[in-house]
């Protein structure tokens, strides 16, 4: 199934390193979109794909920290909740 990931970042320290990590993990930047929008393909169940995306973005943030990071993704026909990166716990939490 197709995966679309939109990431909102502020003050990203190293854009090239961030993008390179996502691309290394199989997410390709959609050049025609403004900002950080990536696409990919997954053959795993929705929940496993969601966890994988969060882990990939989390590791990219370790390589290139940002002031804040919010993320939303569409996995197949399933829109996921919006998430924000919590620096204190170093994980994504559901945005409210």
C-alpha cells in the first residue's frame, strides 16, 4: 500500500542529513510538494507501518535535531492521527 508522510519542522539543524536518512529507509521526497512530504510503499500491516515511520523520523531527528516536529501520515486509505515529537521522552505522541 502507498504511504504519504507530511512532516512540519522548525529550525532543522541539517536538512540534508534528515532527508538522506528518510530516503535511506525507503521514503522518497515528493519534490512538487512544499515542505517535507515523502512517499513510500509498505507491505506490512498499518500499525507496523506507523511504528516504522515514527522510528525512521525519530532517528532522522537524532541526526538532525529540530526545534519542533509534527507529523501526519496516510497509510493506504487510512489517515493516521497527527503526532508531535516530544523531546523529553524522545518519542512521538498524539497531538491534541
